[in-house]
C-alpha cells in the first residue's frame, strides 16, 4: 500500500495530550501553573501509549508496529524534561534568553513527534485502531492481582451489574400484567440504581415496541407538581394556559403509552398523573417509599443491594479501569467493597477515589469507623460518599462541588450556570479551568453529564438545540439526589454558611435569608414575587457574595442593593424584573450579572459602568431592553463573557435622546470603527444578535476570544476572521449582506458553522487549521465556491457538512482528510460527481448524500478492494440517482456496512 500522510489518523491515537504538548509548554514559559498541565498531558500520553503497546502485545506480532510504538514513546519521554525547565523560570524578563532557548527545544520536540507520525503508513494507522478497539472490549480483572488505576476511561453507565433479574421482572410486569393493572413500580434505597434501571427499561426493545410514546418525568423531594403537569403537556404537544388532569387525559386518548415517574417521594404527587387509558398503557414509578406504590395498588418490585460478586465487578470497573499492574492486596479490596454495603453509587464513588488516590488503608479504616460509632443507615451512606468528596481536597475543587447544592434537585445544570458562579467567586479564571473542573468531578463520579438522548424527550427539540450546546459549551450536568444531600450536609456541618432553598416552591417568607449574613443565598425557582428585606436594622447581608434568584417568574422588582457590599454574583435569569435599581453601581465587587431570558426588562442604569470588576454579563433574550449604556462597555475591561443575543435594540440605543438621531449610524461610527470592544482584551465569549455593523478590525483585536457567535446583523458586510490565536468556535448566521468570508490564522479553531446567508458566494480557509474538527455550511443558496485551502490544512477534521448550497464540484484531494468520520453533502442540486478520494477515507463512518439528484455513481462502488469504505456503517442515498442494482452488488462486498437508510435498497439487500 502506498505511504500517505496519516498525521490526522495517528495523531488521534496518541490523543490530544501529545498534540498539545507544544502549546502547553509555550504557555508554561509565561506561567508556571501551566507546567502542571504539561506534566498531566505527557502522563496521559504515556498512558495511551501503554494501551497501544498492550494492544500490540495482545494480538499483533508485527515488528513494524512494535518499533513504531517504541520510537514514539521515546520521543514523548524527551518532552518530559521540558516541565522542569519551565518550572525553573522565575522572571519573564530576566529569563528572556532562557525562554527563547526553551522555545527552540519545544519546536524541535514538536517536529520530531509529528514527523514520526507522518512517516507511518496508512495501513499501520488502521491496524492500530482495530487493536485498540479490541483492547477496550477486554474489561476482566485478574483474580489474583488487582491492577493499579492511573486514568479513568470508562463512562459511568457503560457497566451495569446485578440488575438483570430485576430488569427482566419489571419488563415482564409492564408487558404481561392485565390491562386493568396499569401501575407498576420499583422501590429501594437511595443510590441503589432505580433511575438507571428505569432508563434500561425504557431502552428495552420490547418496551419500545409496545409503548408509544414513552414519557419521562423526574420528581424529587421538593417537586412542583404543577410544573410537572406543564412539562408533560409540552411533551405531548398540548397547548393551554392551565393544564388539568382531564386535558392531559384527552391528550393521551388513543395512545398506548408508558409514563415514567422517577424518584417519587409522596403518594399525593402521583394522584394528578393518573392520566393514561386502560388500553395497555402503564405508569411506572421509582421511589424510596414503598407506601407510594401501595397507595395505588401497584405491582411492585424491590431494588435490592448488589451481592458480593456483582459488587466486586462494579467496583473493579471504576477503581481499576486500565490494565496496568501493581500489587494491591485482593483481601483489602474485598474489605473495602464489603463496607460499601452493596450500593452501586457508593461503589462507584469509592472506586473512583481509589483510582485517584490509592490510599487503601485510610479508606478502609474510615469505613470501619462508621460502623463502630453506630451511625444510622442514611448517615452511613453520607459518610461513605464523603470519602469521595474528601479526595477533592488536593485538587482544590471541593467548593466547586458544593455549588451544585445551589440548584434544585435533579436540575439539568448548564455549563454557563456553573461558570458564572465559579467565575464570580474567584474559583476559576476562565472557561478552560471550568471545563477541567467538571471533567475531574465526573471522573470522581460526583456528577454526571447528560447524554444527547434523554427518556421522553422531544427529539425535534433536541436537534434544534444541539448546535447551541455544541458551540457554547452549554452542556448539562446532574448530581444524584444522595450526593446533593451530601453537599447540603457538608455545608451545614463545615460551611461556608449558606441559605440554599432552591426549588422549594412552597416557601412564602424568605426574609430570613437576609438576616444572618449568609455567604451564599439561593432562592432559585422558589416561586417568589418579591424580595422582602426586613427592617434596615435587621438586614445582615454585608458578607453575602452570591445571590441566585433565577426562575422566579413572578419577580418584577428589586429593592435597593446598596447593603450588599460584598456581592460578587447576582443572577436574575428567567425573571420578569422591569429595571435594575441605580444602586447596582454601588456593588464594587460584583463580577457576575445574569439578566438573561427576561421578557420584561426595559432599562439598565448608567451606573453599570461603575462595575469595574464585572467579568460575566449575560443579557440574552431581553427583547424589550430599550435603554442600555453602551458606553459602559468601554469601562468593563475585565469582561470574559458578554452575551447580547436577541437584544436587538441594546446595541443601538445608548440613551433615549438617540431616538432623535440617526442612532444606528452614530453608534456604529462611535463603537464599531473606533473600537467597540477595543478595551475588552480579556473577552473569551462574545455573542451578538442585533442590527449592528461590527468593525472587523475590532474583532481582530480580541486576542483572548474563544467563542464568537454573530447572528442577524444585516448591516454586516464581507467578513474576515483572522489572527485570533485562541478562537475555538465561530458561528455566523442570517447576516444577509455578507458575500465573502475569509478565515485564517486561527490555530485553535475547532468548529465553524455558517448558515442561512442568502448572498454569500464564497467561503475561504487560508493556511492550516491543526485542531479544526467540524465544518457546517448550511442554507447558503448562492455559495458556489468553498476554498478549503491546502491539502494538509485539516489534519483533525472529523465532520464536514455542506447543505442547501449551489456547489457543483468538490476538490479531488479528499483522501487527505484521513480523520473524517462524517461527510454530509445534502441537497446539493448541482453536484454530480463525488470525488474518488471519498472512497479511500479510512475512518469514514457516515456518508449522507440525500437530495443530490444528479449523483448517479459512488466512486469504486463495484470494486472488491476492501480498502475502499473500510469503516462505513451508515449510508443515506434518498433522492439521488444512484443505480440500485449497481450499488447493491458493491454493498454486499462491504463487510462492516450495517445501516442503509433507503427502503428499496434495504429490501433488495435482505432478499439477496
């Protein structure tokens, strides 16, 4: 096989850690803290190289592969001394010469690693991929030796033990019980895995085949039942101001559905959800309280604890995910597992602690102490889980974890909801640190990140919001209710002193929150309509640093804020506050101000400019905002996050007297050409959706920018995005005057998404983009020219989508996109030829050609060479002119092709 440039293929194997050695080391020259990141990255690289060696030893005898791996290992080892050299730098000026010398060494290291990758053959890369897949499928732990954990690599819910029998019984109850018995449930202790069991029930093929739709509602201890009724109404697309039981019943008439009520605490809560017909529909409840099930006469199953064998299996998955070797006594491991009490959540948390710390004797002694002092069962669970929390101490992220208690139970907490709090309290400096903290908390099994598919979710809604989640880091995280109880318990016992009542809608008097100098106050989603501050002599809020008032939809006004002298975080998203008091300008320490999703907000006072420490300002979707001191932006020099999405008048109405001027032209001249964002040198996230002409030189000055989202700016002309070294995400849409877009000199760029710009005729990528993973060009009716630059411009590109454009040809060098996994060429009416290089892409798994009516032939469709389409698993050819007969002959030759979204072709395949 000919030797190709497989840098992208093998670079992915060595992980991002190796690919970022150079960038991290260069940062370390200026900041000693980065040395630790460099050291971590090199450690991860060595771990992965260990996996690759294991794969080779286990199933390959290739001396070529063995030599290649050893050489790569040696080059990574050469990079590790750079950490010590970085740490030796003390003064950025006096050490200038040494910095230059170190930079030269780093550059040499970079060329050596990437040169080694480029020298390998494509065949070698594919061979390694296959063997690493084989390695990951091997998860058995040796019986006599317990391997030592170095880095956790297993997602939380991928390994489930000991619930097969319970799952089988529940599925049987749902499918085989009489029509008249529509209530089915499972009860068990907190952390026993009831929610996970319910998810597996919903994912069961027989259940999915019997019930349509499957609807999921999560309750919790402080549930707002009316809100859950509204949520159910939305899921079944039921409209109306007030939702009643009868309305829900009418909405489900004629449907054989499964309604899942997860984590129910009170039997009264389920009474309002007796809304399914006796036509085979079922209501499935998970609860800690068996009397909840008894109240409805439900068919019930107890969720028991795990036995010794299953406990060992689950614990081993989390404590020892890698197959590296160390002598850890199996007897000690068995004692630790026994003290976990058979609760899956405890086994996961303790397992992750052991993976991170390996302090077996200490943990075992702590677990034994809990039994000696005769704690009750619930207290024992909290103390066991606290061992996982204690492991965060050396990582200095305990306070980050405790902030999860400021949100309602089972709330899907978005990334920015956490970041704004952490940033305001000084717990993180930027978005990169926040993401790192979340990864560490996930690795310790203290939080989970929501998957893309959630039970009972409207898939159309999910797809619509997927772009925002991907581009803005708007991922969602959850904390188990037992871990939430742990966080509240720690705050009560150890502090800091907090008043966290999130989600408690029954509260009517919250005045106590402002009388005891609480450090942090959360009245998140409490249904309050006012902030009833006590008499001045009783108000004690001088020590309050964080005030969360989000999702109080009846809150329309704020009192004077002058007494909150130390406030750093003020969040009022999803409220109906009409205006901010002028006293907002007296909050000299304020760093976070969130006013997003406020349909009533009309004005913000000029005193906003006094908030010199403000780093996070969110005004997204405040459509009535008429008076905004744009000049204040020039004073907010510490802003890291600025979101003005869907605030159309915010950018064009500096003061009311502008209404008598041609204010748009005036403001554009003042703030666009003269530097609207010139002073915002620390800005990382900029989101704009407004009738504003933005000066291109202004954008190029934002050297710290990571996310740039521009939407609905009709006066924006031709655009050049260049010389932004940290930019990771660029999105542009509905800017109808733009005809040309040039993107260059953005080495950190990962995502480019451009959509629905009707006059756009050309998109050009200049230079190399070593980290670019995703390009989406959609709804660009005049786009006929996509210049993708040099052959080696995209060594890491994984997804390319071109949809609804008038492109008639594509470059022939597609073979260079060796990392491409998804190629979507959709509704390209003029495209008639697919480049031959597409057939040679080694990692291509998804090929979508829907609506390309002139496409008649796939390249090499009739070839018997297995090197064509070697990884393809999904092919869509709807509304093309591809010959079915010709294609079916080729598809029979592709062993790994498993899914064809084309009904005629599928039937043809089955018949043959």
